[in-house]
């Protein structure tokens, strides 16, 4: 993840995050994930 996303969210190594997005599967190529939203999880039990 780029610094321009990490710094405003206050993320550091080891933080738990929730990522929501779409998987773009292409035949014969590796899949891409189009990220729509990233949230920092308040505690490890969040899902």
C-alpha cells in the first residue's frame, strides 16, 4: 500500500485492515483486485 494511503489512516506494519473490492479474473492472466474501500480494524474481532 502506498504511503499516501497509510499516513492519513495512521496505519503501521502489523495493523489489521479490511479490504473491500472486486476481483478481475482474466483467462490466462493473473487476477487483479480493484480496491473500493480500506478500513483500519479497531480490534482483532472486527470482520
